[in-house]
C-alpha cells in the first residue's frame, strides 16, 4: 500500500467549514463524504471513503513497525 495524500487545500477546507482537527491526510475525502452523509441522513452503506483514516493509521503503524525492526537489527 503506497502512501497517498488526500489533503484538501486551505481554501477547500475553509469553504467546506471543516474543523481544524479533521484537516488531515483524508480531508479531501471528508468534504464529499460529509455532503453524502448530510444528503442520506448518515446512512453508512450509501457513502464511500469511510475507511481513509483507518487505512492511513494502518499504513503509519506498518511504517513504525518496519522502522523498529530495522533499528533492532542494527
């Protein structure tokens, strides 16, 4: 899994009124997700891109584990 960035620009985040705490690597996906959630009354089976933050967390954990193994082998 490659590192992907889905970061919205400052103008896009401001226009979508994203809270500062949600302006992470998945912020560009959060804008259409929030629109979908609003239109479908938060029906989770109707909106996509719900897993971006989880996938990002797993990617960072794998990188950390790999780094720790490399440091331990040195």
